[in-house]
C-alpha cells in the first residue's frame, strides 16, 4: 500500500515529527513491546524514510531486529496512562504486556498500532546502525500511515 505524502494532513504530522511524543512498537513471534521515543526524524521523501534513535537494552530491540518492522504512534503528551505504560526506562518484560487493556490493531508489519494514537506510521526496517552510544538508530520505510482528525 502506498502512502499519500502530498496530503496536507500528512505533511502537518510529518512537520511535527522531531518535537512530538511517540510510542514505538514492534511484535514478533507472539511477543510485543513498546517504548516512548523522542528522537524521530524524517530522513527522505522518496521513498518516505523515518529515522528513530532507540535506547539500547530495551525489550523492543530484538523484536524490531527479528520482525524487520516497527510502528510509530503519535500520542498526546498529557496521556498519563500511555506515558506510564511505555516509559523509556522500564526494564524488559517488567509488568507484563504493556498493551493489555489497550485497543490495538496491526497493519503490514504486524507492529501494534494504538487506536488512541493521533497519527501512526507502520515501517519496514531498511537500515540499522549500532552506534557506540546509549542508543541505536533504525531507519524505516513508511508502508502505511494514518492521521486522526480532531473530533474523529
């Protein structure tokens, strides 16, 4: 499925990418995980590519590596439930499945898409860079996207 990149709504969301709060999610072999990420940036228009810096040693990393996909869910910065469930500093597998009691769907990559997300991107990994730092970098090709309009 192609993503319409010329729409005003999509452009509006993409312009907010570096300043927004995102929940990055992935799933593989019956396991799923997610974490808050703030270092997100569009890095190409054709094809649409997004880069995400991810804290090392999180339960999300092996799921992204094995599934070769991830989703980015734009959340409201005042959503205390999501901020708590997907706290960046949670230990792997701490408190069980963070998606329990949340409505989710899946798209092409199988990564969880939060129904309460204001926007979402489903991405296939095209590059992974293991930096000599506390984070690693994933670059994803946007396969599908959604934008929730206010009141809808």
